[in-house]
C-alpha cells in the first residue's frame, strides 16, 4: 500500500539517463527561480509602510524615496550576481564564491545563512499566502497555521515529482500573477489620474518632526525584504539547460526588470491611494479593492497573489537541495543529501526543507511580520560575503576589464554590508536569535566534516600490508523456546560453523525444566546452555556469557550472535508480540568485537 500511494503522489521512477530532460528553459526557470523575488512585491511595500506608520499617516510619503533606494540596491545586486554566474557556472552562489576566495569559515557562514534563509523562505511564503487568503475570506483567519502547513505539504509533493513537471504546473499561476499585478498597476494609475481614487495621499515632501534617521533606515531595511531570492539564479545554475550560465544570466535580468516594475508600481499606488497597513488585510488587497471594488477582478488578484506567495517557496525547493548537495559533497552535511530520488531530484533535501519550515510556521503561528526580518538578514549575510569574495577574485586573477568588475562588486559589497548593519541595529530585537543559531549551524558543519574525516581515517587500509585473517567462528543463538523460528536459525548457524551453542535465559525453575526436556527430545545437535536470571533480565546474563566466551575465544575465533526473529505478515501484528529480539540486537550491536545478525522467519498468515 505505501508503495502504491508513493507512485500515485510522486509518479514512476525515472532513469538516470533522463536527467537532461529535467533541465529548465528560461521561461520555466524564470517562473520557478524568480517566484520568491517576484512574490515579495506583495509584502515588500507593506513592510515599509508598517514601519512608517509609527510616525503617523503623514509620514507614508517617505515610502516612495525608500522604494527608489530599494530599486537602486536591486540594480546593484542584479549586475553583481550576473558577474558571479559567469565566474562560477557550476552554481553554488555565495557558498562556492566564499569557499574559493575567503576560506572555510566564511564559506560555511554563507552556506549556513542560505540554508536557513531557504527554510525561512518556505515558512514566509506559506504564511504570506495564507494572509492573502484570509484577507479575502476573514472567517479563515483562525485557521491560518493549518492552511500554511497544508500548502507546504502540497509543495513538497509537487517538488518530489521532479523539477520539470513542477515547473510546467507552477509556471501558469506565476505568470498569471505577473500579468494580474501589471493590470492592477495600469488600472490603478488610470483610476488615480481620472479621479477615481477615494483616499487622498499624504502631502509629498512634507517634513515630519517625529521621523528620525533611525526610523527611515528601519523602513529601508524592511523594504529590502523584497530583494530576497535574487541570489537563487547563481545557486541553481545546474538546473538550466545549456548554455546554463548564459541562460541563468538572461533569466536574472528578466527577473530584475519584472520585479522593479511591480515593486515601484505597488509603492506608488499605495501612496496615491493613502493605503494604511492593517492586520486583517494586506496592502495589495486594499489597492485591488480601491481600484476594482470587491468584484471578480479583486478576487482574481487576491487568488493569484495567494498562489504565488505560496509558490514563492519553490525558489527554495529548487536551490536548497542543490546547496545541501554541494555541502554534503564537501562533507559538511550528511551524505543522504547527495542521493537523488525516484524523480531525479534530491528528495531528502526537499523533505528536510519542508519539515523544518512547517515547524517554523507552527512556532511563529503563521505571523509573517515576525518571520520576515529573520528571512531578510539571513540572505544579506551571504550577499555581502559573495560580493567580497568576487572582489578578491578580481584582484587575484586580474582578467580583462577587471577594474570595472571590481568596482561593481565593491559597490555591491559596501551596499549589502550597510544593509546588514542597518538590519542589526534597527531590528536587533527581532533578529538576535540568528546570531546564536548561525554559529551553531557552522559548528554542526564542522562536527559533521570531522566525523567523516575520522571515519575515513579509521576505515582506510594499507593495500600492500593488510590482508584478511582467517579465524574460526563461535556462533551463539539466544533462544526463547523450541520453535520453527529457532529451527530456522540453527539450520543457518550450522552452515557457518561447527561450533554452535544455544543460550536460554530462565526466570524460574519450571521454565528451565521445560526447555531442557524439550531440547533433549528435539536433539538438534547443538548444545543448550541455561542461564538463570534472578532479576528477570535477559540482557544481563547474556552479556556476561558473551564476555566469558569473548575472553576465551578472542585470539582464535570470531563471535557471532544469531538472533531468531519471526516477521509477521501484517505490520499491525507486530504490536501483539514483545520485541525482545530487537532489544537484544540494539543492545549487542554496539559491542566492539561481536558480530550480530538477525535470522528472519516469515509468517504467511
């Protein structure tokens, strides 16, 4: 049954030779890898307005110059990451750039920041998409956590089906969102200039006494949340069709143009319409209602906005497994992240990402405002490290035109470093946890790498001087009675060694007498050793017996423990039996010089 359900949800297994067909065209890649950045227009302006509202409605005009400054930063990042794509066409983004130019610790910091950011991307996207749904249907507001977790489950299944298939499905709503937002902007602008806007905008350029530099910087840093996801193209270059670097760079430019137009358009409409951020309704919802009323177009815009906010997580589902693969390849993450699933995707990375993001949604109760600052600062750290790494690369290699390239990355580094510092100073109360969590992530990477290094050292052999040593084998069979399961195990044991003993641990004289009588009547040609347990423990007497045999046979024989175990036909039948064989195996498997094996006997009814 589980196998049939898996095939129904995920589809047929794919051959390794089909992997080239899983590569993305520019149009599909734009939909999948830009969904995070494009979706941020639904909450980027809102985050600016939330901060400015602390100074009152009249301060909302500052959202326009702040939005223009955010677009300037977007331009710097697009140009900088375009250079990164051509310099590192194998992908990896900030992690690979930092590893190549800055060293181990900065690369792990960049990689850890990006992994955390991708987890936050899914959590924020699911939460923000749920907010859009509950804005249109307020009755669902109390169920937002359940809705967000359900959306993550749907995305998980879609991505487990493979990159190309999910891209084909998800491209439609993402492009619908782009069209819907541009229709909203065009109609909203026409509506404003024809006198259809009902709310008056606050006076532009009016000096507000309680607006401080600190407040403006905080609003700017909040608006920079619209730039998350820009780095995804450079991380996921291997997902593109050939020539992958050129296709990735072209897709990055297309994304930048679309994002810039939508972001400034929403910011202008929010200002012109005098929109105030509200807990129960998003800014985009208010603009759509002011432009179209609560009619069909309003619900279409809210629907596609909700869909893309949820689908924005697909950027993370494309980039997280690839980055986890690269870290695992360098032995900083478990090797399980290097394994491709039935549909040629890195399934373990997809599932791990989904579980952690769902936990975040539940912990933060689907509150987007609490998640976004963590989400944004998590990406500006690798932004800065990537730009710094590229600066060092140009200085070291000095290729043709390197001075211009160095200037671009220097401007990018100084800008993103400034944004990171602004985040730290203006939102420290919301992001302090990341300064505890990121060092723990880097420490975890180091410990994993150390384990793999130690394992390799201990497993490595001298091919010329170390050869297998032939030794005897003493086989010990723990038995609970005279049954077909024991018969099966004794039969197998005799194929391994002539030195086989059965061990029975008895709790009382009556049980000992019965087993001795039956064993003698059966006479399997194997000696039965009786151990008595005054404290009703099987493991204690068995351990002492193995210690005795091990001491006597250490130099001459291997010691093998064969554990009889019957396997029920149905899983639920296991619950009706004690699991002493599993307990014995779990206890003995950690003994250094003992081989432990299970001999199964399968029941047929």
